[in-house]
């Protein structure tokens, strides 16, 4: 492709609203342009990268036996109502009406559509297992789109769905696709980890996320410093043990703590450690009020709370709701004499002796509080976030944290959707059974952004060979020079027989051409300059910065060696 025919609008300055490297560089290098908040146009270079990623995905998914199809992005509300997600998915679901006032959604995912399709078309166990996938634009009305392509309202995704007659069959396909995902992200050149995760609004039990390691990642990975254990911080169980001290229990007292609301304020005011304090938070669990207790130096993990209650929605009560239910502000909450609410506590709370908690009265706290004596707990559970230094859940080493960008997610859905939507087949005994399902997603556009986030330097992008929009960039220093333009054109014609080649044939200054070349970040640059008449060109490796003078008679061999080594 000739650069004079391409749309590659490069920028010299960093856009003011671009916070992270990938967003900055994809804008500056002319890969994307924003149309609205969280909505982008993919320009020709980006489209080529997306196609390379999609091809890798197709090859690996096809190798598992999955078959590609394409479903509508516009989905009937009735399907979502049938599954129950119309009411629980939240404001991220883009809803609309047609001219006949029928309700629709723009699909963020396709569990309902695929389940309805298979329900109508597959009737016998003899057709199972069956795996189908698509690559399609999805929609999600993010409250705060940010980081360019990493959190947008419109994005490209590969979603796959498998249907089974047994859990063993689901496990087998799940493992195959898990391996396919590992292959995909390895082929894309990414530094990633597969971690235990929460299924979120998709549902089901048993799921892994594929995380690209990055300091700007919005997810925290908890991993062992000595083993392969890794989990999203939301899902990492706490296996720390707590021993109740031998301290003699003291008489319960009420202390004036005027204007002291937070754990740090209260602990400093009363001169006690945060480990002695009980943090009390009122949650609504499917609208039921639940008072949740953790130690003062710990944080409530609402995902664990949701899973403990097998709840649809878990959210903190608003200040007004807290006042109506327990008669006090959030900063004065406590379990002593708390009426009308279930109380659930983390295991660490049970070991507290002579602790501190809110008195459910403005500007007062109780001191010398002892669980069991001064208040009752319905049950003790693991409901806190794991912390760095905690024992690893697999019993090997201690926990460290890293940041990650989620690029893939695999789920064992089980019968969540098939039962809700009455999607059944006839088994070998002629009895109806609900399909057992799995689902598997990859963010295609997010993967491209993650590659850009991991592969760059101060000059621009550095695309891995497998996903580079072009493998070779031929730069003719002066297209008005007959020797240079002729040699550049001849090399372009020759090399494009084997490789994707971009020829910079623009009438631009050399400095502009070189700066754009580094910014775009193709693996190999061939510069045709003053030695063109001698058949000598300069070859530069973008990744390492190495440069070689090569005679054109040896050029193809040299380029082949370089590309195969990257």
C-alpha cells in the first residue's frame, strides 16, 4: 500500500484528553479518532491490526472445533426479560424503542440470542457438543468511558458459546478454549496471566480472566510470590487464621467521639489501633438490609458478599436509607443493639477483644466491645479483600499485587440461561434436559489497545510482527530523485509479493517521514536514500533500533531473517 493513498493523520502533539500511552499513541499515529465519548472510528491502520488479531482468534477458535456465525446486534427485550437480565443488568444496557414502541437492546453480549437460537434448532443430544462464535461490535453504556479503547461504549468483541449434555463435556471444551486463549494472547506478543475471576452479570460458576499486565490496568491481580496461583482480587479467598488474644474482657463503655467518622479518625482519637476497630457498613442485598462487619484495617469485598448470598444486586445503602433503618449516620454505625438487620462478619472480627465500634448514635462509639458478648453475628464468613502479605490461598508463599487489563474471559454458565429460557434437548433416554452451557469472550479492540500499551517507546508504537498493520515500511527520502523513487518502487513491487508493505511515497521532508515511521511503529524500515544509485539501502529494526546498510541483492534474505527473529 502506498502511503499517499492511505488515511494516516499523524499528530505531533499529545491530545490533551488522552491519559494513557496507548490512547495517546493510537491517536497520534493516526490509528483512531474519537466520534463521541467512548466511541471511536478505526482508521485504515487500526483496521489492519484488528484484522490480524481477528485472524489469530479465528485460527485458534477453529482449531477447537468452534464454528463462526453472526448474530444481530439489535436484540429483542423479550429475550432479556425471559432470562431475567432485563431487570438486573443495570444502566449499562443500551435500551431503545422502535417506531412501533417495541423494546430492544443493543447487545453487550449474546447469551440470550444464542440460547434462543439453539433452543429452536437443536433437539437431540446427538448434536452435542456444539461450539459457535462470532466477531461483532458490542455496546455498553459505560458511566465513565476512559482510557481510549480500554473502556468504551462501542467495541469489537469475539464471543463464543458452547452447548453440552454433560459437565464433563463442558469441562473438556472449557479447557480447550482456555488453551486457545493462551495461544491467542501469546501469538499477539502480550505479557498476560490467566486468573480466577468472578462471573459478574454473565452468571455461572467457574471462570477465568485473561489479564494483560499493565500499571494502568483497572483490575488488581493477587498472585503468589512462589507459585502459579493468580486471581482477580475480587475472587481471592483469605486463608489467614486469627487467634483471639488472652486479654481480659472489660466492661462495655460509650465514648464521646465528636466529629470522628472514619476508622483512622476514631482510632487516632481513642488511641487504639485500626485492628481493634470494627468497621460497620450497611448493604442492601437484593433490597434486604444486611449489616456487614470487618476489621478496621480491612475492606469489604462486595463480590464475596454477593456470592455468599447468591444475590442479584448488592449495593451500599444510601445515607438516608441508613438513617431510616438504623437511626444514625454512616460514621456512627455499629452492631450493638442494631435491630431489624441481619449481621454478617468477617472471620477476623471474631478474634477482636475489647474493640471499638459505632454506637448507632451520632458522635458516640462503644469501647471494650466483644463479639458474642455485646452483639450477635448471624454468621462469620470470608468477606474481605485479600491484602499483600496474606498467605497465598494455595498454601504456597504470600500474596503480591499487580495491575491488569482484562482482555479475555471464559465462563462455565451451566444451566443458568437454558433453564430460564426453557432451552432443552432430548437425552439418550428420550427425556428433556436443559443445555449445559459455556461462554467465552475476547475484547478484540481492547486487545489492540493492550498491545499498544505494552509495546511502545518515546518515539511511538512498536508493533509485534504478528499483528503489525504492515511488516515493512519503505521510506523514500526524496521521491523527486529518480534513482530513489525508482528503487523504492521496485523494492515495493518485489517485497509485497511476500510481505505486507507500506511505501512512503509522499512529497514530505525526511524528518517528517522518519518521525511518522517511528510513530506508526512497523517492525522493519527500509530507507532508500543517497546510495540508491549503488543499490544500497538502510534497514532499521524498530524494536531494537539496530540499523544495517544492505545491498538490494541481499535485502530479502536480511529482512526475512529479521522478521523471523522478532
